C-alpha cells in the first residue's frame, strides 16, 4: 500500500486514450482532478463529488469508473479512456452522432459520462431493450433532457449495429 505524508506527491503513470501520460499527485488527489488539472483533459466533468451523478465517468481498464471516487494514485498503471478518446481525429462515434440527431444533449454537462457508460454498455449488451437502457442510465443524472432522446439514441445505435 502506498503511504504518502501530507503534501507529499507520488508519480502517476497512466495510459489515457492510447497515450502514456505522467504527472504528480498527492494521495488525496481525485482522478477527475488529475485528468483535468495535471493532464489538461477537461471533458471529464465534476458534478456531485459523491459518485451519484455520473458526470465524471471514465473507463478505467475497460470498466466504467467514477473519477470523483477514485484517487489518482489508484489509477497508476491503468488504461483510461475519457470522452476525448471517443472521437479520435475529431470524427464523432456513431453514438455521439446519434446523440446529436436525437437531441440527447442540451447543456452537455452530463453527456460525457453518459456517452462513456453507454459505449461500455453497448459492448456488453449489443441488443438492449429500452428497459435495459433506462436501467443503465439510472446511474446518471441529467436535468435537461428527460432522457427520452438519450434512450432513443442508444437504441438507434444498438439496432444499427450488425
């Protein structure tokens, strides 16, 4: 177990969106803060800071992870995918395009976390029912859309997947 004295920093090495990145973090530094302030990846939003809203969701070793509930030092050596990694080269993923078509985003604050979770969900459940999509979304809070467009976008991508 890593033990740091107050104010002491640890070297953190992660692979983010396919690139090895390094930085320094105190033991109390949250992964979301490390991504935003050390690595300048601002797509991971910080909402509730209690793991409830889902805005900070990233994939860590291919599993949805609340970056506000994970310390940066816990991620040392991990493979992380953030919202910036869903559109390599600036080309939107089919899911991102469907979100746009269905008006599945308004203010956009929750969108990054939902897209990350939905991407993982569709890999695990390629032909979900509406109920399964809504159940997956129950771990995310969106105050703007009422979820209808989000559900429709996810179902469209699932139904178009061959």
